[in-house]
């Protein structure tokens, strides 16, 4: 067995997302399964070193998960040839200088989204990586969610006929920290620290729309700071300066309207924290994170509007669940495996820093639309 060991500098994995999705459920899960198989006798084995600013948090992760190597000296890690890959899960306002430093050190880079706080900086990362000749990728995990993979399967097999519209609902109620502790980090609600739901979620919606429904051509959006005061991790009140809700309508090049409501101020009464409904001439589908339900034309009931009587139809009863005919892996892990193959084998990996910049661009244009109260065109990034 030929083992290709790939050292990975994992910067920012002391946070919730970095720990759970990238370290535990991706890199350590890959190690536990024996690596990534790339042939009959070849395997890729990731070898992580944890990097962060808090020695105690790093030691705790090391002790809990058995990761031997960790350091607070990112420069020393970047100087070590045993680690050709740099992964960044820092807060967004810290990302650009750290990724540029990694590119300058000749590292391949894999980056959480959003890649930057404005399009110019996001494009500077792409330019730097391209000129340096290093491989680069951006986390676009929702493409590997079972629910959205089933939705893509329905498109590929012609289930919808002509698509008519798309509607997405995302979010849940994040407590303000005053009445009870919040379940998300406080920096998410401070604009000066890189927070804001436009940058957080429009970066997702860009790649979801582009890959499933068609290239985004125009956007109109409304944002809000619904909860203007919150309390931080030390129970200290602070002014929430970042948008906590974004309501967007996107038009694709084919004229398909796509709506996404994103909110940290909504209570869930739907099938999942994310639901995406696609209506077509021949059928409709509603996808959550893992499940997907369909209603074909032949099984569509005929409602009649009459608000004066109790409804006779059970609107949830006339749907069929799409079966899980294949085994779905963790979405983050699935993309990590593809990136590792890209590094070792030069396998195709289209989800690069240019795609990440497109997400930043859409967030920036969504904010512009909100400020100017108008539709905004989405030009091609070159």
C-alpha cells in the first residue's frame, strides 16, 4: 500500500464549526476510515497540526481527539515543509492576511467562506494563489447535503419539466444572550468583527443557485437588524451592528426567480432548518438538509379557496419521500476528500477561490441593493 501523507495546517479549528465539521467529522473521520482511496494500492492520509491563538483550547482539542501536534506559532507551521496545505476557519475579518501569508509560503490553501469582506480582497486571494501556482479551494458544503443532492437528481432526471420558481427558507431563533445564552458566537452580530447574515448566507446561496438552478444575473434584497441589542459570551450587553436577517430575490440568466429568506430571528415551523422548494410544470419538490419530498403532476390535488370552512385537504399527506438509494457522507468530509485528491492527483476541483469570490460579490451586491432599494446586476468576475 502506497500512502501519500498530506500535512494540513488547520488554523481556527478551536471554533464550533472548525472543531465539529472540519476536524472531527472530516479530517479525523478520514483518518479513522484509513484515508482516502485513490487506487487499488494508493491512499491519501491527512496529517493535521492544529493552529490557534489559545494554547489551552489547543491542548484541550489535542487531549480530547488525540491530535498530537499543535502550536500557537502559525509562522513556524507555515515554514514547515511537512505541511503543504493550509486550511483557514478563522473569523472572516482575519482570513485575508492569513491566507495571503500561506500562499506566499507556497502552501495549497483550502478556505472557509466567505473568503473576504469585500469582492476586491476576495479576488486578491484568487490572483495571489493563481500567480503562485498553488492549488486552492473554498468550502461549499451545501452542495453535498443529501437533500440538495436529491434535488439535483430530480433536475437531472427531468422530474420538474420546466422549472417555474424556487423558494428557500433558512434560519432559526438565536437567543439574544440577555434572556438566555445565545447558541452562536457574538462576533456574528458585530459588523466590525466580520459579522452579518448577508456575508454568511449569500455566500452559500451563490454557489447553490449557480450549481443547481442557473447562473445568478440580478438580485434585489432587503436586510434588517431585528434585534439591536445582544449579550456576549461574558453576558455583557453590546450593540448588534450586523444584519441578522436578509430577504433576497435572485434572477438567473434563464429568468428563473429564486427567493431565499435568511434569518437568525425566526422560529422554525417547517420540515428543517433549511428547506428549498422547486415548483415545475410536471412536479414540485421540497428538500431539507437530508430529506426530500415530491408531488408529481398526476398526484397534485385541486384545492379550492374557501376561507369560511375548515380545510378538507391535509396538505402534507399528498407528498412522497424520495428514497435514499445511495449512502450519503458528511458534506464537509465529502468535499475535503475531493480537495485532497486535487492536491495529490491534480483531480478536478472547480470550487476554487474564484467561486468563493463570487459568493462575496453576491453578498456585497445584496447589501448594495438593500441600501439603494433597487435591483442590482451581478456582473461576471474575471
